[in-house]
């Protein structure tokens, strides 16, 4: 399987953003399941609070949304897509992206 440089760069960017987001979630009293479980997610108030606390949050949120690794669920809460959950699982193990 061959990858072009843009695919490798995108995967690296996504992984960096997921790692940054995980740290910021923990720093602000959230758990990874806040964004890995499709029926949970972060509401606008929580997103605003995280964005105000860190410029990195907003940048990573934009990268994840534009790459379709994150979206908003039917309740307008920010969650990872299947792609985002798979990357999170690869990085942090089953507990991080377990969608049971």
C-alpha cells in the first residue's frame, strides 16, 4: 500500500489534534468518551469554554471537522466520526474509542 505525502501529513495532523484534544479534555474535567461516543458529545457551551481556555482547541476542532474526523450529532453536539474514533483507538487503545 502506498501513501502520498499529503495523506501522511493529514494523518499526522489528525493524530496531533486528537492527542491535543485528549489532553485538553482531561485538563478541563472531561473524559475521552465525551467525544468518542456518538450519542454523547460536547455542546456549544462546552466547546466555547474549551476554545476560550486554549487556542489549540479551536485549531484542532477545525482540522478534525474539515478532515471529516469529527462532526455534530443529531443533538448538535461535537463528536468524532468513525474515522476519528478509529484513529483515537489506534492511539489510546480500546477504552478510548469503545462505542459499546
